[in-house]
C-alpha cells in the first residue's frame, strides 16, 4: 500500500490548506507517479459528484 500526501498550494490568504492522503496499491516512488495517482482520485471524485450512486429507495 502506498500513501500520497497532498497539500494545497496557492490558497487564499488566511485559509487553511487542504491536506489529503489518498491510498493506492500502485507504486509511487517519486513526484510524477504521485501526480498521476492524485489525478485518478480527482477524476473519480468528479465522476461521483456528477453521477451519484442510486440509493436503496430508488432500487428497493
């Protein structure tokens, strides 16, 4: 298991940075693969926000 530690850069003044630690089973040994893994998670989040999972009432 690999951990990618992400801290927001260029944030507005007086705002705490976003910190994020996604886990991955894919190897992350330097910056470039870390960026790829973070991009995967960001894309997944965007997809899930646009296409929410059906709830139990919908398909009960």
